[in-house]
C-alpha cells in the first residue's frame, strides 16, 4: 500500500505532457484488430506521423512507449542485402550480414515449379528473420514486355498466369516465417531508362489481363502484407501515389488490408501522398527525392508537412488513422508475431535450396548431335572427353555484386569455371580457361567489392586467337557469356541499348565453333539476346544469374548429374522487331510536348505480349515460351476432360498421361493453353491457363491433372469492368512448350 501511494504521488507530481512518455503495456489477450484500435487511441499525433515515414535508409520508427519496435525493411528479392549506414548508402561494415544469394527470379519462374517457389520464400524468410528484417522488398513481378528491360532479371517472365502461380507460394513461404513480403513494383514498371518519367498509356483490358493478375494473386491468394508502388506514372499520376491504382484497384476492388510502401524517393508531394493511397514513405534524402541535409527525415512529404497540414485542418485525422492502422497491422504480423522463430543464416539447407532451384531453372535450349556419327555435346561424357576448354568472362565474373538494389554481399559464390573444374577434375578431366573477350571489369556496389582483378592487357583480336588456338587442342569447348550487371545490361536504372550480345561475343563464339564443333554456349543473363551463331553451335543453355551456387548448378546440369527441366518464361526471338513493343515503335515512348518531365509510352500491342504477339503475327521464335529440352525424352498422350460441357459457375479437369520414353530419370512440364474459337472481342490464339511438373523414372508413366474454371476461359470486359466468359466452344491445347501442343480437346461453355 505504501509503494502504491508513492507511485501515485510521483505520477500526480509529473507535468501533464510527461504522461504521454510513460510506457504503456497493452493487453495482448485481445484480437489483433482490437489491439490495433487500442494502440491507435493511445498514440500521439507525432507518434502516428513517425510510423509512416522513414527514419533511416531502411527503417521507420516504432512506438517504443507502446512496445512497438522499429520497423526494418531490406532489399533483395534474391537475398538479404547487406546493412548500410543509418543515413548513407555505404556499408555499415558489419561482419555478420553476408547471405546466401538465391537464383534470380527469372530462373525461379523457369522452374515452372510452385513447390520450388515456396522453398525459395521460406529460405529467404529464414535469412531475413535472422538478420532482424520485418519486411523484404520483393518479389518483383512486373511483366517482361521488352527484352531490353534492365530489371527483367528480377521479374518472373512475360506471362501473367505463370507469374501468378509462382508468386503466391513464394510469398506464402516468406510470410510463414513472420517476415512481410512487399510485392513490387505496382504496376506497369516495365522499363528502367526513364522510370521516373514514363506515363503508361494502356487499355483497361491490357492492364487487367496482362499486368495486374500477378499482383491480384499476391493480394487475394497469398495475402501479401506489403505492396510497393512504382516510379512510373499511370493516367498522369506517379504510381506510388496513384489514386486509380492504390485506392481504386488495390484497396478498393481487391480489398487489400496491408501496407502500401513507396519506392525509395517515389513520393513527389504531400497532397498526393495523403489522399492517393500510399501508407509509408521511404527515400534517400531530405524530401525523399533530392539531395539535402543529412538525417532530415522529418522533412519528408509524409512527415512534418503532413503533420502541419493536419494541425491546420487541411487533412483529416481519419485518413492518417487508416495509414497507421495498416502499419500497426503489419507490426502485429511481423515484429509483434510471437511465433515467428529465430531464423537461420547461410545454412547448408539454404545453399542446397539455391543449388536445386538453379538446377531446375536452367534451360537446355538446343542439344543437337555434332555429326551423324557423334552424339550431342551435352551432357559432357567424361569417358570420351578428357580435356575441356572453358571460354568467357562470365565463367569467372561474380554476378551477385551489382545490378542495383538486388546487389548482395555473399558468404560465397561459386563461379561457373570453379564449378566445372571441381566437378570435371573428379573424373580426371583437365579443364583449361581462356578469357575470349573483355566486358565489365568492375566489381563494386555500395561499398561491397568482389575482390576480383579482371583487368586484361591482351587485345580483342589476341583474345580470340588465343581462345581458338586452345579450342583446337581440347575435346569440348564450353563458352560462358551473355550479359552482366553493368549499366545498360541487366541492371536497375538503365535499359539495354541493343538486343545484340555485348562485347563482340557473337564473333568470338562463331570463331570458336569453326575451331572446334564440339561447343556449347551457356548464356548468363535475365534476358534474351540475338545469337548470330544459333545454327552453328550444337548446344545452347540458358543459365540465368544463379546466385551463390551458380557454378555448381551449371556444372551439375552440363555434366548430367542433374537432368535439365527448366522452361523459358519468356519468348526468345531473333530480332528486336519481333516483339510487339518494338514492332509498333512504342518503346521507349515520346516526350510530351510542353512537358519535359513526362514521356508517354503507349502500349499499342495491348494484350499481345510475348508469345501472344508471335501467334498474332505468325512470328517464329528462336526459342518459344515454355520451351526447354531434357537429356531424356517424354511422350504425352490420352488427353481427356472430366466433362465436355462446363457451366459458368463450374469447373472441370483435363488429364494427360506422361511417359518417360528415354533412359534417364527426368522431369517434364505439362502445359495447358486455352483457345477461344469465337469471341465478341479479339483474343490471343492461345493463353497459358495451367501447368504441372512431373518427375519420372525411365519407362515410368503418370497421369497429370489440371483444373480449368470459368476464369480460365474469360477475358476482361471493359464495358462491364469485369471478367466475362462467353458461351461457346473452346479448345484445350496441351504439350510441353507454347509451340509444341499436339494434344487437343473441345470444350463447350454453357
């Protein structure tokens, strides 16, 4: 009693303003939404403002008085980015912020395996959790509209259905660890060069059919906790403060209850930020956009200017409360989640996951016989091959550093040359190396350095001559080239300037093919490129950016330890003009007359992106969407539908028998496309609406069943602003690539 009296006297003696500084212990036995309202009612105006804008490069303030810790985000949909200084982009100099780099998301999409996507998300979540991150800024799911897109490697390809099926388990896996995903960049962020200026001009139908399905699946199926707005514009408004996208579609039509995070520096004024749907503002300098004083986060558009507007009656407290509720809801789902565990960093399991994802995503594009008497180059037959020449800068160049915000600081990275040497030398095969060409000799990003010395004194001519001389003295040549993470290649902030392979690689490969026909070309990239030598080289492999275990995954596939099963998530054409955005001259847009800040980019190709455009214009691709070979062979047969008639409220299944007709265990991807025979609107000849990956031993057969529902048959009706399925006949097309669909069945929608 005496203690209580003393406490009461102390409290009564305190100044009134000091009461707000006392810690408050909230009742954690109540449902979360009640706890949110309780906390909201206790927060001061300053505390509310503090939680909706950055306090450092990657964090926002919590409410310590109420027990909410600071909220830490981090870049890297492919790994947890190293920590930077509080108010600088340079490294914090920590020794425990290295990570496992997982393959780029193009590689994940190429697995055509949602199970791998969940493993990916779980592994990344464990690394983020160990590092104390509440939100990972990813995954990225913008559609690859043009192969010049600098950030395509961070995305999941050209098809909205494939993207939606891969992004959902990725998010579910990540968030199962108590770490929020922040899917990005919402939306139409399809090129980098003028990303702050591009105003996308697009039909509602193309928007809803091509560019939104992945985001809708992330919100409504995966229950993603965060969505990041884009730098670009739509209907003249920047997408991080876009009322049509954020209030209208995301929070309105889809009922998103999470938090909308601005891209860094993507907020441009306070009025739009307050009214148009963004909940948290992050950025780089004083107002998030421009250089200014250090540690000036209170000058952000959603900081003191917002608070001043509320005090002056310009903005309502209700609008602020909605933003704060969403932030608190995210707190309870992440930092306040008592069941989130502790996480793991750089574990054996994470390296194994990175290697398996890499193996499953690598695509064997071509594997012809060298001659009538000889078999294919791949897999490398170590009984015949005793000396291998590896050529190419990408065989030795670390790819985890650079490329923009996805740049990482890895505990280790196995290069393709190191992976091949380790694997082949076990079987007594000698491996020699030649550079072949010089590309990007840099190796630093925000203070992280590779430590590699890639300087070269030989001329381009001498490099080719030396490589060709060595090629004549070996049994097999493996050229590892493609793109890298330098500006104007696969990198944030810039787009590619050409569809050609950079650094004169076409000439190098052509010369090598003449010197030794036993050659395989392996491309490291997130994009397609023009290959002048496609008919001269018997084996071609798309190796992607494979992360920490890139070299081991590539060696495993090239040597046949893993049977390739990846499929292209984008169409690989011969010329840039074979892509709709370039055939119609719409990329990169036209600067608006009288406005030097806006470039209008009209999406004239509409819904005809990727293979849809190829079908429309009858353009034969070099390698089709969904294409990917194996070291074994498969046969598909006996396509049957559970019913030949489907009502609008119903669904049915398509089943096909898959048989491994070769002599190796392997995996095949059954792909199901829908053709609308007659419609009231233009529709693509076919669209991917289902797929499943099946693993088979030699001689084994399995039935694969894929569901078809009304949405599979629908198009977006602009007049009704809704999805519409019209009665009539549809054809179900099944095969293993978009250009190889031998099985057909008719379906009637009533």
